[in-house]
C-alpha cells in the first residue's frame, strides 16, 4: 500500500478537524462553539476537496459522463441482455 504525502496531509487535517469538533462538544471552554465551527470549516474547505482530488486525480471524467457513445453502449448491452 503506497502512502503519499497528499494522503498523509488529508488524514492529519481530518484528525485535527474531527478532534476540534469533539473537543468543542465535550469541553466547557468559552470558545467551544468556535472550535466546533473551525472543525466544520476545516472539513468542508480542506479535507473534502483534498480527499476528492486524491481519489479522482488519475481517472478519466469522460468515463462517468453520459455521451452519445455511452448511451449506445447501454442500449446494446440491454438488447443483448434481453435477447
């Protein structure tokens, strides 16, 4: 299993964000709501985009788009399946 720098950064940011949210919920600090907010912001601004980029960087987007060719392939597959 190959561990890349991007994967490590994403994992560290995930742990920090979830830890911030957890500490904000369980602590009696005056800034507990800010900790929760920073954790949520960290997840949505940093962790989710980095994770999405890491998972999609080597894939071809055209494989997931509905084009004329992909519709024809689906029709042909359905016709072969029904026959």
